[in-house]
C-alpha cells in the first residue's frame, strides 16, 4: 500500500471578518503533487479545494499556492507545475456569521512518482473558524487572495510584452509605416519652434495611447471581469474567437480589406482641422481609423487573447500596443534626422501583412482546439492540429523564399537577408514539429497542441501494435484496448461474459497516468503469444482507477478502506481504486488478478516489478489458465 502524502489543515491570519484556510501537504521522497493551475486536459488531476455550500462564509478571489517547479513529467510527457517535499494551498474567506462555524469540503489531488500515479483522491476536511464581527456587512470590502496580486502581475506583464511587440509589427504594415514621416514632418513644419513640434508630436502619441486604452477599457466594461475570466474555457467563446481570427487572417493574406465607413473617417478628419489639443487628438483618431485595415486584425487578436485572460488584461494589452505605435512619432519628432534612416516604403510592407496573416491563422486553431478539448469532440486531435500547423508554417517558409505569391505581392528580384533568416527559423520550426506526428513530445510548443493522450494514436502515427482484434466485438460492452484487444471497463459485465464463454477473468487495475502500465502493454503484451492468450483464452477487464467520470448518485457511497480509513466514492475511478484496496490490500498499478467464476483467485496476483518480462508473464498466464481448466 502506497500512502506517500500527509495533509494538515489549519487557519491563519484570522480577523473579525476574514480568515485564511491552509491545506499543507508533506510528501515522501520521490513523490510529487500537482499545482492547482495545471491544465486538466494535459492529463493529471490538478489539486483543488472544494467547499460545501454554507451561509457562514464566502470565498474571496481565487486560491493560491507556493511556486511550483515546472519540470518534465514522464507520466504525461509534458512540462507541468508540481510540488515535492511540502506544498501549501491557501484560500481566503470572508465570515458571514457572528457565530463560530465549521467549514467543510474536500481537497482533490493526485500523487505521482516518475513511474506511476496513484488514483486521484478526495480527502474530506473541516476548518473551525471563530465568530465573525457584529458588523459583518461593513467588512465586505474586496480583498484579494494571498499570492493573487503576484499572479496577476505576471499575467499582465506577459500580455503587455506580447502587445508591445504586436504594436511594432503593426508599425511595419503598409497602413501605418508611411504615416510616420508624413505626420512627423507635418508637426515639425507647422510648429513655430522645434520645441513646439516635439511637444505636439508627444501629445499626438499620447492621444494614440488614450484612444487604444479606452478601447481596452470598453471591452472590459462591456463584458465584465468575471465573464472575461471564463472565456478561456468557454467553448462558445473559443469558437467565436476562432471564426474571428480566421476572418482576420484571410484579410491579411489579401482576400479583402476590413475597412470602416468612410463617413467616420471624413468626420474625424474635419475635426482634426480645428487645431490645438482637440485637433491633435482627432489627428490621432484619424490615424487609428485610416490604419484599421492593418491594425484592426492585430488589435482584435490581442483583445481576444487578453479577454481570455480576464480582469484588466484588455486595458494592459492596449496600453502596450499603443505605446509601440506612439513611440516612433514622438522619437522621430524629437530627432527628425532619424527619418533619413527609415527604409523606403514598398512591397516589403505587404509581406509583413502576409506573415502576420499566417501567424493569425495558426493562432486561430489554438482556440478551436480549446473548444474541442472542453467539449471532448475529438475533432481536432493532436495529429490533426500538428498537421495543420506543419502545413501553415511550411507554406509560410515557401512564401518567405518567394515560392508563393499572393494577390498584393510585388515581384521579387532577389530574396533579402532578413527574409532568408526568417525562412530558416520557420523552416526549422516546421521540421521540428514533424516528429510530433509519431509521438514526439515537442516541448517547445507543449502549451499549444492538444496533449499526447488526446490523439487518434496515443503511441504515435507510425505505431503498429498488432491487429489481433480487428473484428467487431462479441459484446456491446467491450471496448478496443491495448494492443487492439477488446476489453471490458466494468467488472460485473466482464464477469457475466466470462461465465457465458466459460473463460477465466483477468482484472487489469490500470490508470491513464500509469507509465509502468504502458510499458507492460507495449513491451510484454505485444508478444504475439501473450496477445493471443489475452484475446482468446480469457476475458480481460481493464479498470481505470483514475477515471474521473462521475458515478450515478445511487452509487456515491462511503466505503470502509480498513485501518480506520473511509472514502466517499464520487467517480468511476474511485470505485475501482476502492475495490482494489479493499479486496487485494494494494493501491499500485499495474496489478493483474486471474479469477474463476466464483470470483476466487486462481493463482497469485501479478505486477510490473516481478512479472514485467515476456517469459515471466507468459508463465503466469499459463498457470492461471491451466488451473481454471482443471476446475
């Protein structure tokens, strides 16, 4: 029996109106626990605090945790945030009662080492909090969770940097770049002194910043921070973003231009003639309107990405974007001699748009993948996603090398050095992704494609694991399992079928996150003779102890695990994990048991450590099958 984690629950920083609930884990050496903020679609079950509903308290903000290690996890073949040694998880709460209260719930977690994972567990907890202040209502001020400010700052810095770089990319489009010398020359010539010209150019730049920041503020206000924070996992928002980015990408590639009504531009232009601060502001507004066909898709993509992060991210994003746009106007006005160093406008500006179009196209499929993962449609599985990106970046490489020409491109007499360097980068990136079709983890882009297990062939496109079970299953409750062997996932249905066919029953206690299970299936079960026995001489029942499918309410019971331990069965995996622990006094996987029709063991159980070789496992099967035939 593995029990590598101990939990302690306490209350910190308690006041008359608030308290911090703390769950502290202590892990044995070589075992680790997953972060609260790990992507559940990546494979592991993230740690989570789940509180029972109560009128005595309410949670404030999101839970927090210490800083996890981001390392490669061999169980899930991806970089993940995890904790070793000790881990603390905190949740700030607000008291809603003037009496002492008990806060109850469960902490959900998964513990793994480098070879195996124990089934996800739900441990009950109870926190005792003191009586709240008599003036509870006046204490309901917004309070952020411990660590939330730091997390928010990191997220905001990330979106700011992306937006700032996107602003520089927008500068290099044919709608904006030619405006730099024109606008700066206007301010320097129209102003009576050089200082006045610089001042006007700075006001012009600040006006650009104000216009775009107001746009970000409108988005935040229109949707609300709570709605924005839900966008990342909402499939309908992700589908809408996908469609929007596809439209932007097609526009950048040259199929059409996204333009605003000319009446808007004319009206703003007329206001710009008034002069003074108002006139300068409307000049900036005219720039935003005129350049919309180029900046619109970039701004839209930024708002989509920022909105999916929630909070004030749209405002932060627009601040970064507008600063990058505004800086050149102020700097060139201060140093007009720099204008001579600017490259001449030409076909290269359209090439920038096209490159951005390819990047928008690639990003669009990330949002489609998010929706597909949440809805579990398996439409855009890992291989399909990678194939799309390989084609997109392959075509981008050909475009940079002058092998593809789009509607608004100029003739290329030669390929410039920057284009060659960019083609080298995109070409290498394309080649890097190709092994992903055969199961390579692709660590550099692990956050973008679906996880390894969300694929048509989890072992890779080229994996050939045999075809011993190519016909339709004999029973409707059978599923295609490892090595193309049909298996049951329900103990009782498998037992009934074994009695019907007069065959022994083999229980395979396994897990989706079990490395040794996969090794056993790939290295031992792949032997033709063993595969034949598993397929034809017994009934195989694979019971996944980490399956997070909710049990029917009638089966959600509390069972006695022995040694004073109880467990509430909430998921299908809980049911099989409890069965293994109660009947066989072990919680490690893989674990194999051969049973007769009276549910008695035919021979000793088998595991990976002692039976992980072809001859040993084959002998174990032979002994069990032989004993069954003698009965």
